[in-house]
C-alpha cells in the first residue's frame, strides 16, 4: 500500500519540486523532528537526524517509530493534485 503512494509521488516528482525544498537532486520536507527526503527511487525518513527507514515502488522498511507518520506524509504527497490553469482576460 505505501509502495503505491511512493509510485504516485515519483510520477509527480517534477511537480513536487516546484513547491518543496530542494537539496541537490532531492526534495526535502522538514516536520521537526521528522525529515522526509524524496529521491527519484525512494523516500527516506529520519528522526532527529537518525535514519528510520524508506519506501520505494517495490519495498517498504520503516521503524515502528515513524510508520504512522510516514503513512500520513505519503498519503498527503501522493494525493496532491496539480492543475494548470490560465487566467481569463
């Protein structure tokens, strides 16, 4: 299930890069003490700088400490809808 969210996030990586903080080739969400690092092939979760797991399109390995919060972040990021529009004159 979390892998499905990851797939959606990877598919919208370029759109997300327009609104999220960038660090090199990665996107970062700071939700102190949680840090979410979105790479092109996996999403990593850190708590106070300590690695607590990742989710990719085929695998999920999360510590119990971050599993619920990771699920909420993945749902939120996967369900953002990007819509292009033009202003009428």
